[in-house]
């Protein structure tokens, strides 16, 4: 990956130790990734192969597209717990408006493929807008607001499929989700595009700067004349739309659209962002971090399948890794805070 | 005072030093507090008096030097250690819990309990009533403390520190929120405490208060103790000279002399407020803000000026009245709208304006990105414009890549100003622009504000420190309990008249 993990800051008078401390949230996830790769490579000859690399990339792509949107939200110091539910609902909406085979017992409304895709995108954008409305206009904390949205998304999914399973999605979506070009799965390319665009937006646009500043010190952003609510609205819509796209291609990728299909993706995508070192308190981190976080999760999930290990133990190990990442995340924040205090 | 010469001092500090990230806040300070003494502590903001007190109270640990309490050497690792040694501190900001009763606040954290371990409410009330009466305070202990005047709340907070067994009591700016009768009440309380053998450190900007109540006065300047003297032997003029040194005529004038105000009634009104009101914070505020004039708004803490400043910048939306900006009514729905209307604001707390982890240039450019960048950022332009301000305002270090958090307070304040100066606004609202600054930085701020005014900006300065308003303003409004009660337009004004009016 050529995208740098948050460019090193030019802090001439700082010593090397201080620099290391500042960079801890970037270094620790990367070191974790290297250790995991090394461990699994030694433990299993089937792990360090090109085929398996392609496997890992495919396995992380749905999580990855969701995590891209979540990165924006977490950089602002907020959280979106509805991403998996929105992904699920969007995937089901697209399937609902696509002609299903006759044995599928769903009262669906077949529309042309482009219309189904547009309706899918519109519905996730609307769900994101509702989140934004709750957060900035009503003043509900994002944690609670998106928790409610999680239920709403699940409800929409349930109502549309009523316990049945749909299979057909528009051809474009189907290609993106399960096709490949020149041996590279489209879904991996799609993830690459999302990561690249998000990286450019966060690092090189005015909007991206506002996202970091709102996350770094919301009050200061407001006192600098930044329309903080507008930024928060935007990140919640971005998050929902990313989730929606992930939901559409995800349905194609899995080959079916049904209830509760994306449930595990909520934790995975949050974990990817946080394990990568993006601050839970906002203002620090970025797409580079999310990429590392995704790789850590992908390597871990995939690697544990390659070594002989109790599949129930896997869950525990994942939990422990997440806990370690959280400890580092909060510890790095504390270092930063204590430094800010001595400075101010 | 009647103490035997053999008794050790209640508190003695020798050669205490402290630095914050390269800034030397205290340089070899000696300080002696006798039992049964009221010891006044004065100095400009940033002179080191608060730092010293925080070391005594265990909030900071000293970088060097020694400290003894009642003749025994102590090393506090936390405020808890200091409290155990009998040291109590009352901070400038109230730390009472507004929704609890007076009695609950007095016994916060150590409620009397009965044998079964339940809180004994009746004992708590009667104890609170008796102990408050001992200090000369007549308050119903069942009242919710938030419903009492700020001054009384502060006295109750002092009472709490006393009841917790403190023998050395540190009061940081206890009179800034008090009305004159409340100050009298406070002084009565302090005298009773002195008679009971307690030692009191009294920090204040109000030199008259200091000279009136203290037995001994110590003066700080730039992290050093420059003088200690019996209060009876010194006058205000001498204290001021010790505090600020020589060669700061404007500042000295603001403490002592008559200030000649230079109102410009002919100057065009760039912004007008009509009948502005917000909850109970302020009511019926009507004022003209004129180009090329510095409008000072002075009032005690809690008089509503903090809220008024926020209303001018769209941070809070008044429920009554309207703004007229550039001749047209404008709704300032949020800070972005106020920014577009040509209004800029620097709040009293630097932290709420600045991004400590970001370099100087990002701090400066954030408020002008809409002018200098389209969709894509232009970092080169950001650095250039930030560099221009760094040079113009003399910000140290002169490096736009320097992390803001590493700058001194005065330089941070300059960065906060610099945010607005590349594209000067029509109205610049400054809340407490010199709070927490050393004399040199204050001079700089005064110079910058005057320059901006001369360039035709309308400047509004809000402060609870009379010196700040006096050293900057061309016209002064006095705010009291949320209302503008008086205007000092033409002619001269003194600090005393200002204080009297508020």
C-alpha cells in the first residue's frame, strides 16, 4: 500500500522518544500487522501465498467499504452503530426492486436495474439523513441515535423480505459483487476506489480538513466560523451511503439477500477503524490507519482458519485483540492530552 | 498579631521552581505564611501566583525547592495529601453542586451518618446551620445552593473548606464575583478565621481589597517574588509599580490614572443590537458598535457578558431582540452565519478557539479556508498567509509548522487573533483578551487592538478585569445583572468609578 499512514508531523524540536510517542497510534497497529503476518506465515505454509492474499483482500472488502464511511464519523468524534443495519436494508431494497425467480416468495416490485440501484442509494442516504437530523437538529447523541437507526434498518429489512431469501440483484451490482477482471475481483477494486477517494477527500479537500478540525476540537471549529452541524450531517450521510454500497455489493457477493445477514459487520468495521489507530475521540487517524486496521482484522480472521485452532477460541482471540487496540487507542489519547496540558 | 516568635511558620517555601514545557513559571520563589495571618498575593496574570498556590495545594508538584508545613517538610503528590496536611483551596470558579442543598454542599463527601450507616439529615442540617452561623452567615441549610446569589455560594464554599479542617486557606480571586456588601461579609468571615488562628492566602486583582484586609502583602512579577511587606507600610502606587515594573505607561495608567476616553460618535455604526435578551442571562441589550472604535463592556463575573459575546457571534441565539449588521437586520443562526456577516470572535478561553495538536498554520487558516481554498486545499497559500501573521504579530517561535500546544499563553492568544486578521472582519469581539498573560504580551495585545481600530475595525472588548477595559476601550458600557446600566462616553473615567458603577 502506498498510502502513507498519516504523514509525519514536522516537529523539529521534539526528541526521537517524543516523536515515537506521538506516532504510537500509527506504529502500534502496523507492528501488530507485521507480527500477525510473521506468525501465521511460520505457523502455516498455506498462509503466505498469493492466492491467499487475494482471499484476504476479498474477505475484507465489504467490511472495508463500510469502514471507509465510519472513518469519517469516528474522525469527527462520533459513532455510527447503524452501518450494518443500513447495509442490510439497502441490499434488500435493491433485491426487492429486482425481478426475482418465481420460486422466491416475496411480493417484490421489479424495476429496471438502474432504478433499483438508485432507490437503494436513495434509501441509505435518507437513513443517513435521519441519523444526521437526530444528532444535529434534535440533539440526540450519535451513540443512541444510530442505535435506534440500527433497529429501524433491521425493521425495514424484515418487512421487505418477511423471513424469505431473495437472490437476484441488477447485473451491474452482481458483477461488482462477485465478478472479477483480469483475476482481480471487482469488489476489491471497488474497495480500492473507495479508500483512494476517501483518502483524497480527507487529506486534500477543505471538507476533509473540517472533518479533522471538528474532531480535534469541536468548540474551536465552531468559534472559527465552521458550520459544525453541516460537517456532522455530511459524515453521517457519507457513512450511510458507504454502508449502503457495501450492502448492495455484499448481497451480490454472498449470493443472497436476507435478514440479519450483515450483523457481524458492525463490530468488524468499527474494529477495523479503531484497531488501525484512528482516535475514538476524533481528530487523529485517517484512511491509512483504516487500511492497516482492515489488514490486521483480515489477516487475523483468515490466519486463524489456516492454523488448527478451536473455532470458538477464535472469537475470544478477536475480542482480546480488539481490547488491546482500545487500550492503545485510549493510552495514545492520554499521552496527547497530557502533552497538550503542559503546552497550554 | 500575637504569635510567639518561636512558633514555626504555618507554611514556608524556599527556592521553589516550576516550568511548563520550557516556560519558567516560578523561579526560585521563597514564601512564608505565619499562623493567624492574612497574606495578600498580587501580581499580573501569569506572574506565578496561581502556580505557587497550586503547588501548595498539591495540584502541581514543584520542579525544585522545599516546602514545610508547621515546621515539618512535606512533599505533596496530590491534592489529597495537601488536604490531609490542613491546606484548603477555594478556586475562582465555584465548585459547589447547584442542585444540592446548602447543607449537602457543606458536607459534600463526608456527610454525618447514624449508627446504621445512613446519612443523618437532621444532624447535617443543624451542624451546617450552627457552623455557618459561627462564621456570621445566616442561610437556611435546606435551600438549594444554586438558588442563592453567587457571592453567598462562594462564602459557603469557603465555609466548606474551613469545616473540612483546613488551617491554611487559599482564596483565589474571592472578590471578583462579589458585590460590595458581599465583600464586607467575606472580610468579616476572614477576620473571624484569623482570630481563630487560621492562616489565609488571599489572591486578588483588587488592590484596595488586598491592602484593606491583608496583614502582609507579597508581590509577584514574571515568576519571581519581587517584594513582601506589611500591608500597613505600603500604598497602592508602590504595589502597582512592583507588579508591572517601569515603562508600561498605558497599563500603569489603567490602574491609577484617569483615562481619557475618545468616543467617536460620528463614526458609522457597523452593527447594532436592539432589545437583545437571552433567558435570564441578559435582557434588553441595545447598543451601537461603531467602526474605528473600541467598545469596552465591563461587568462582574456572571453579569451576562459571556453570554452576550456568544450571542454576537451566533453561538447562542437570543430569544428576544434583533441584530442589525451593515444597516440590514440579520439573523445570526450559527457561528458560520456570523462569520459570513463579517463578525469575528475570540473567546476568553484559548482552548476553545485553538487546536493544540495542530501546527500554527492550520490554526490560522481554519477560519479563512472558505476564502483561500475551493474544494481542494492550498497548503502553500495557508502557510504563506499564516507566516504573514506570525511575522506581523511577532509570534514565537516564528515557524508556522510549530505545534500550537508548545507555544506560550501569550503567543497562543496571538494565534487566536491571527485567525481573523488575514481577511479583517467588520466587527471583532474579544472576550477577556488579556487574561492569563504577562505584561509584555498584554502590551502586545493592546498595540494590536489599537492598530486594528485605527484601520477601521469595530472592536468590542468584554472583560471582568477593569484594567483590560480601561487600557483598550474608547467607550465603556457597564453591564450589571444582564443589563447595560451605564455608559461612559466622553471625558475621563477611573477604575474606581467603573467598579462603583458595576
